[in-house]
């Protein structure tokens, strides 16, 4: 009898193991589907996240695309905006565009602007109304916790921001919304990476390229991407054009500029576009040669 039980357990274990191995390589279900639209509501961090080729909004869309999901972004980031500003324009900038999804990034300016910011109680009311407006319109909401204000968690504004982010997480739990905990990810990366000066931002608040990667990964995780899918996204990001600005140490004479202007005009292009394309060709040739 004991031998039979042992054999039964071994057979069951074998079946479970085979099942786990057979599903381990399968792609995880991504919540966003091809053809869907994602509105990115936020402040200057989100505005730059769309306007810059390497911004987190662009990276999210490229990361989804790398995994076979072709989504359309709706940019809704405005510099300096707080929760009250976003509430006043969510109908115009998000709901009227009929997106399937909305990511909400709000809180930095509410705290950073001090006396001109938004107190916690009012922030809670504003954010709740934004979320409920979107949900009433059939839009699925993803909450992004607010990123840090200066890259030092001990700084007063970051300490004040804790309560704002705690509210965002509790609201998400109450309404069963996905959360991209970007504040926690940012703190973890800063603590884990030896560095001097800012690691993820250009000025303590607005993201550099590493910061945009951090934000995009967090949003993609909230959309359901697993580690393998995130790696696919990361590989795609490395080849996105015009994400790393370079200023060559070069200058032209007036005659050269005029000659280039004439060439560009014949091609119905700007001189900058002409130079950028030629510069890209030189870089590609240099890499291929070495």
C-alpha cells in the first residue's frame, strides 16, 4: 500500500513538473491588445516622456510593439500641472479621445510646489474623481506612483510625498487597479547602483535616459509583461533612433553653411536633417568597420 502511494506521489510530481516545464516558456498575457489606445495623463515628466524619442511614453509603446502589441499613445502630459489641473482637463485631453487605457502620473507638483501645491486631502479628492471619471467612460486605469523629488529619500519633499503615494496604492487596491510603483523602483535602483550625482534624472526630478527606462519597465510590468517580455522590450529600445543626443565638436564656415542650405533646399529638407542623416551614416560605417 505504501509503495503504491509512493508511486502515486511520484507520478503526480512528474505530471506537475512536466506541466510547469511546458508552460514556463509561454508568453504571459499582456493586458493591452493590438489596436487599443493608451492615454498618458501627467505633468512635465509625462510631457517629456512623449516629446523625447527616448521618453518613457515612447518606450512603453515600443516595448509593447516588440512583444507583438501595436498600441496607439495619446499624449496628455502638461508641464507644471497638478491634480486639480488634470481633473479640469481629463474630459478634454483623455475621455474625449476615447482611449481604452489611461495611465495616471500625478503628485510631484502637488508636493514640490509647496504653498502653491495641493494639500493631501484635496489631492485625494482630485485623484479619486479623475479615476472615477475615466472608469465611468469605460477606460481602464493604471496608477503610477509619483517619482522622487531629488534623488534623496530623506529630503523633506520626498518624506511628504510618502502619504500621497500611500493614498495612490490604497485607491488602486480599493478599485482593483494595476499599479506601477515607480517611486519604489526608483529608490531601489538608486540604493543598488554606485554613482555620483544624479543617477536617473537630469535635475533631480525630470528623467534622463536611465530614468525613462526605469519608468517604462514599471509601466510595462503593470500591463502584465514578464521578465522575458521586458528583455525583448529592452533589446528593442537599444535600437530606437534619436534617443541619445550627441553634439559633435564641429563648426562650419558661413560659405559651408550656405552651400549646405542650398543642397538641403533642393531636397526639400532642413540643414539639420541633412547633417543628422549624414552623421548617422558615418557612425554606422564606423561601427561596421570595427
